[in-house]
C-alpha cells in the first residue's frame, strides 16, 4: 500500500482517478486534466 501512497503524494494533484477491477487486475491511476498521464499498479502475490 505504501507504493500507492508514495505515488499519490508525488503527483502534486488534488484530484486523481483510480480505476480498480478486482484483486487480480492492475489498478490504473490517471489525472482527469492530463490525458497523457497514466500510472499502472500491478498486483503481486508472494
């Protein structure tokens, strides 16, 4: 969870969008005003 918090803290944005499907799929973080910004978080199971 800290990697997601670190990413959000360093974006410098007040509004972001996080698209989630399920626990086996990636999460997509985007900035509503910037169509070129995409941050993908992949799930990892150990």
